[in-house]
C-alpha cells in the first residue's frame, strides 16, 4: 500500500499544492494553515526521499532525489518565511519550487523518458510560469496568477506522465 501511495501520490499532491499556493495568493488561506501545510509537506518530502532512496540511485531518478532534497530546503524556507514573517523567504520558496521541477522535467525528457513531449512541455510551462510569476509585481496580479497556473499545469502534466509510465 505504501509503495502505491509513493508511486501515485504525487499525481494528486502536485496539483493540490499549486492550487493551495494559488489560494494563498488570493488570501483565501490563513497563515497558520499555510504553516501547517509547510510542516506537513516538509515531512512528506523527507519521508518520500528516505523511502525511495535506494530506488533513486541513478539517472533521472537521482536528479529527482536531489530535487526533492533541495525542495525540502525551499519548503523549510517557506515555513520560516511564515514564522518570521519574511516575504523574501516566501518568494524564494515559491520560485524555487517552480524552477526545480522545471529543470527535472526537462532533464527527464532529455533522457528519453516517454512521452518525452509531456516532460518537455511540463518543464517549459513551469519555467515560463516562473518568469511570468516573477514579473507579477511589475505587470500586475493577473500575471502572478497566470504564472501560478502555468506552473501548476506544467508540473501536473509532468507528474501525470511519470505516474502513467509506471
């Protein structure tokens, strides 16, 4: 059962996480709820990395193991940003989680995982979403939300392709 959750859970957690981030940007989520979510996510990331460690020793899976570990750091930075409070830490956490999977998806497609197009499109959407998000404070809140949507769609496409391939 745990193996199935580990293999299929990200296909639910990734779009859920980006929906939650978008809701937070719309002030629809309390700070305390966000902090709890960060602690839960950090715990899940460490558990996933520990339980999958031997399965993720080489190739694209090794890259993803490193992304998960770096993502743990960004998640903790986000939690710290909520406690302190620090907009800079929160921004770093969000943009970090946009760019890490963008690179991982692109790398997975480059290594020949099928369907490669899903990984390339997912990575490109995530990277483009990061750029649009970063421009949000200059361009306006619509850009911020569009960036979040692009990232959510791109990363969901990538993880759905990975789950379907298994």
